[in-house]
C-alpha cells in the first residue's frame, strides 16, 4: 500500500514539490522510502495525484505525476455530533469516523455527559483529535481531513444542513419503525446531513424537545442497542452502504 | 434502559427463577435494583422475556412475565474471522462485532500477523474475549452471545457456510467493482456467511491463492482503506443495512 500525504497548496500534473519536514521524516525514516518510491499526494483542493520520491532526503523532493480520478469521499456530507463521551472514546470515534468518511466530527457537553472538557484544555484536546483525524485520513486514503468542532451547548448546534437526524436509542427500544434507512429514503437529495448522538446515558427529555422544536428528525439504528461510540460508526457505514456501494 | 441477563435454562411465562450469583450482585449492588424493578431475561434457547425483581436479595428471585416477540438478531448468520491483530484490537473487535450482530467471532494467526498467541495463553485469552462478548451482548440487548473461536491456521477454516467472502484491501485499491453489496446481491439466500479479514499487513499471496482455491469470493469494502479492526465492523453494519433496516 503506497503512503499518502496532504499538501497545503493546489497542484497540477508534472509539478515538483518539497514535502513538509514532518511528512518527509515519516516517509524516509519510518517508511524507508527510496528514490523512485511511489506515493500519493492530496492537494489543498482535495485532488489526489500519483507521485514519486525524487530523492530520499529530508525535506523530500517529490515529482507529481497524474491526477487520480477515482472518488474516495462519501457522496453525502455527513457531520456527526456526539454528546461528550467518557474516557478516550472521543479518540476512537474520531479515528473510526474519519476512516468511515465523516465530513465533520463534533462533540458537545450534553445534559447526561459525565465527562467535561474545561475551557483551558479544550483547544489542546481539539488539536489532538484533529491530528488523529489527519493521520486516519491519510491512512484511509481520503482526500479530505474531517474538521473537528466543539460546541459549548445545544444552542450552538448549526441547523443549516439539509437534514438533521437524532439517533435516539429510546426509539430503537420502542417498536417505532423509524429506521435510519427509511429516514434517508424519506429525505432524498439530502446532500448534507447532521447526525446527533447522545452520550452514554442518552438524551435528556429537554434535549429531545429542543431538537424536535428545531425540526430534527428522530431515527433508530436498528434492533440492537449500540454504545454511544459505536452508534456514529454504524450510521456512517449504513450511509456508505446506501449511497456508494 | 432496563438491564438484560442471560439465563442458562429454558424458560416460559410465569416461571419463578433465581438469578446466578454474579448477575444478582451486578443487578442489586451495581445497578441498585429494588423489588419490582423491570429487567429482561434471555433463556438458553434465545427467547427474551420481560421480568421483574421479586426481592432485592442475592441471589435474586425473579418473576418471568411475557415473552418479547421482537427480533434482535441479524437475519443472516455472519461469522467474522480476523487475522490476529496487534495489541488490544481483538478486544475492540469482539465488543463492537457483538454489538453489531456477529454470530461468531474468530481469530487466527495469518502470514502477516505480528502478534502471536502462544499455546499456553490461548485458552485464557479466548475466555477473556468470550466474557467481553457476553457483556456486550447483554448491553446491546441481543438474544445470543457470539461464540469466540481461535484457529491454528488457514487449514482449519471451516468452509461449510453458504458463502465465504474475503475482504481484501488490494481489491478496494484497484478499481475492480466487487463491492460487498454486489457480492451479497449475487449470492441471495446466503443464510450463513463467513467473512475473512487480514491482519494489519493484509493477506499474503499464498493465503489469497489458498482461499481462492477453496471457493471463497473476494470483495471490497468501499472506496476508503479501512484498518483491520474497522473492516469487520463496517462489513457487519453494511449487512445490517441491507438485511434488517
């Protein structure tokens, strides 16, 4: 499997570029690339190019070859917004949701969140998750790094997406037939979807009411109860199955 | 959300039972159930019953009420068989694949597995994973605990399932249109499916040839490259989307 790196500028075929310090070090010292090793470079506008190492030095000079026309991104822009979960589950959600094609990944403290990110540590936590997302995007050969966001509360939720779906386990437990597939079929042409997931204890009644009042659609994630970190990964996989397979 | 426990015998409505020591302790001391608290009990034949605590003692006497008719299991029996991954990824795969409905979960040392489970520790490792699966099955309100298996090598793979699918990232990277959805559509009426996943480094050519010779079908998991622990979770979610949503 060839290595892929993101490059912060636009590119065209036959460009000659120099890889940044960190990526060069990874490519030459960790991956032991040599002169002529094929790699892939994604430009700032999300285009992927085949490329090769010109010389195994740091920083590394790279020859850009032809553009790759295949698509790697989900055809629907999906933002997942999760009630802040316990422990290192935010890391797991970020890495896996990136692999599974999320457009944006957000966290917010909800009524039943046990964890709390105090104001001072928030910036460094988001930077850390953003780095996890970048590495996962490279590893999964995506052409976009999902943006990480942190909201101060429900009132900051952006309802400008075509479709806002609340994945609520209380609906899964009851027999209401609002499955995610049906919800998506009832809202065709939804090019950008915001999906909201509760923390470990689920949503509070006040949160359900607020989201309902704002026009969110409630949906279930099938017959089994998924943990808060599993639910967004299942949802992204279902959207992939229904839109790109 | 009510607690669910597995009971090692068959049950019928109006039975009066006593919960085992460990489950009783969990129910009364950890979950703080009281007399009358509703719970769910799954019998040894996979039937789920509504039930309630008769008295908050240990062991706990339970009144079995009515049978739950809703289905919780995937309509297709899916066994996932993974090349032994690094570190604690086997734990993650076991927990999440259980939530996502796997019928059986297996591991085997493949040519490119870096980890190795020596003969002496194998039994305790499988027991540990079996315990993770039991807890995840209770938490996700399934009516079956997936069986954990460990194979000594490729020659022990059981090809008696209707359909054996090898999920191969080299196919995902090339442009072959063998997507998992298409593979499933080409093999309707597959009631039991064995899905094989490589370890971190993927399958060796020798393994690909052996599996091909045995009649396995090769398929891809969409346009992005998934880590070895993400691939089976995606595959189970896709099968759920296509068969039960």
